[in-house]
């Protein structure tokens, strides 16, 4: 046990140290968020490490296992009964935006000859919940560090734009407080940016839109479960067919998603206190920031730049399509 700890300790400690200022900066500037700061600091610090051999095991553990633990802790914020009861009005919009984003990412992956993992991560991150969805999906599709860093960077770019312009766009379009809550909750990628956009709207209109947007966003986050399971089944079935082995459902199940679901059921059945769920949420965000710091430490900055404009174009297409579909669905349902 001591030997195992020594193997991972240096890398784990380095990631934890990088994550600490990143997490605080993310709280101070939610439109950017801790994970983005973690990746940036990790990429800067790795260029100053003369020898990473002693850190590699811990960095690898953090980027994979710690990332999964973060997703599990996220489940304690998912009171399914409250989310589904309050968020049921938004379900048609959520389903439409998720479907649209995934279709757009698939079509452009084919047309633009993009890397499949980057396409999946940007599509899932855009349609569900940004960094958390990328964190849940990356281990299932065996995405490498540069795929994850690229996807997080693209999601971050359009998070910032959305948080800055959506309150003004909503006012220009004449959205009601409820309408803007639905719009922010379905058309902004990451939870922190949803919060930033809704809080800005509340500050201007003296409303309580943040609560609506948060519930819609949590409802949208539940899509992590079917999407990740579907990807796991599809990927393993293809691998089994290629190898000639029989496809078995039990081989596909990503256990950390099962634990995420168990945590959600616990939160639903036992009506956990706000203090506990807030603690779990903060721990989850910190662990995600740690994992992104590890990914930054393992990311070649030059290689990231060489990925070019295609992932950005994909992210832009997903973002625009989600924005348009979210507004159109509100119009069709008579909310706007």
C-alpha cells in the first residue's frame, strides 16, 4: 500500500497544488471556470519540469481515475424527483438541442474529416453540460489528453461568448424571465457559464431566473447516463465484431456511471441536506480541476495549436444550432 502511494503521490500532489489556485480563480471568474485555468497552468508548468518521470504515474491516475471520481460525486447533486418534476417543461427543448448537437457533430465529422474522439467530445460537451460531460465521456472512448484539452478549450470559448452576449440577446428578443431561464439552461454549455448568464439577467431584471436555469441545466445533465452508456455499447460492439467475439452487455457498462446513478438515487431517496450536496458539488468541481491540471501537464501545447480551426468550427456549428433550436422550440411550445 505504501509503495502504491509513493508511486502516485508526487503526481497527485502536483495536480492538487495546480488545482488549488485554478479552482479559486474559477470561482472568482465563473465564465472561464477552474478546469480551463487548470489546463492552462498545467501546460505552462509542464514546460518547466526537467524530468517528469517521477510524476507520470500520479498524473496519469489523476487524469483518469480522479476524473471518474469527480463524475460520481456530481451525482449527489441530482435529486431526480425534484429535477424531473421541475424540469419536465424543458424536456422537449433539451431533447431537441441534444439531438441537434449530436447530429451536427456527426455530420461535420464526416464532412471535415475530424478526429472522431474530438467530434464526440465537442458534440457531447456542447449538448449536455460542457466539462462534466467531457469528463464522463472521455474515459469511455479512450480519448487522449490532447483530445480532451482541445474539446475543453473549444467549449470554453463559446461558454464565454454565450455568457457575455445571451442576456443582451434575450432582452433584444423580448424573452420573459422564464423564457430566458430555459434559454440559458438549454443553450449554454457549462454549468458555471449558465450561472453567469442567468445571474447577469437577474441583475438587470431583478428576477429569479437563476433558479429556473439551474434546474433546466441539471435536467440536461442527466443525459450523461444514456449518452455514455450508448457510446460504451456502440464502441464495444464494434470492437467485438471486429475481433469476432460475442457482444455482451455486461462488458460495456462503465462502472463510474453506475456509481453516478447510485449517488443520484441516494440524493433522491434520502433528501440530502444542502450543506452536504454543496460540499459534494465543490469536491466534484475541485477533482475535475485536478484532472484537467493533469491533462494540461500531459498536453503538448504545440500539438494543440496544430489541431487548427476545424474543432473551433465544429464547436461554433454546435453552439449556433443549439441556440437556434432552443429558441425555435420555445416559439413552437408557446413559451416565448
